[in-house]
């Protein structure tokens, strides 16, 4: 009848995260010379949502006590990020599901969960990758803003001349550079869960040419 479409909003805040099957009905009315017509559509797809099981994947650090927020969890074909409590919640039917949990600076964890007509919690503790910790100085004082190229990326030293990066086990070449200083290139080896390799880097100052320009009497800016 030319009227604008109507938007219907449903509050789903009380439902756990997950994939749900749903049903809906729509009633449409219009007036034409005093005659009202009704169109009713009913659609139901798939099983009852109450048949879904709630699976909570709880992700923590290696201690099992400190939750990791914003960890990525893939459960079957569903992806969620963990909340402040380290939880990612899924709604799934019965079956076997492969899962993967990942978080920056930690090794991925994988597994398989069998879901059989019951809610469940999967506890996942992630092991930290080894860390390369750099301290850059001019031989005496720390240097802030030094760029360290390593493993295809770049990190920058803070006010204390320090920068850190998590890496897979292995040996990595790196180059530390800063304007006015010679580059420093070397390698660092990291190995083992939670290992920290300390790397001290000294950048040598380049020689400076100082010019004074005048008109014969006064300096020229």
C-alpha cells in the first residue's frame, strides 16, 4: 500500500552467544475502499533452539588462573573473542568439534570436544612464547625511539631504551637504527616456553660536520 517498511527489534541480550535457528511470523494489512486484507506468513527453520548446547571455552595464561581477554577462539565453524573473564560462549548441536584458541604472545592451543546433549566448559591454558628483550644505549644513556627490525616487523624502544617482542623458537637477525647513529646488526636466539633472551645494543654516534655561514660579518639564517 506504499507505506514505509516497519522495523521490528527483538531484545536477545538474555541469550548466550551462538548460532540459533528461529521462527517468525509477519502480518500485513492494508485498506482498499473500506476492505482490509491480511497476509500471514509463518516460517520455521531447523530444530528447536532449546536443542542447542552451551559450550564455554575459558582461556587463561599458563597458570590457569589469569584470564586472557580478547583471545580468539574457533569452535567448529564459529569464531568468538573471549570476554574479561576469559570466556567465549558457543551454542552448538551434538557432535564432535575441533577448536583452536590463540592470543598474541602465546602459542596456539588446539583440541577436539565431543558435545552430547549437555552444556560443558572447556578450560584452555596457553603457554607464553619466548621473548627477546632489547636494551639500547649510546654506551651510557638509554636511547628512546630506536627502531629494531626483526622477524619481518619492527619494534621501537621506550624512554628507558627498552623494547620487547614475542617470537617462535629460533634464531633471528635484527637491525637497530636511529638517525645520527650507525646501525647495529646482530642475531638473537630464543627457545623454550616463557624464555626471555636479554639483548644489549650500543649505537655509536656518527661524526658531525658543523657549518657556520655568514655574509662576511653577520650570520645568515
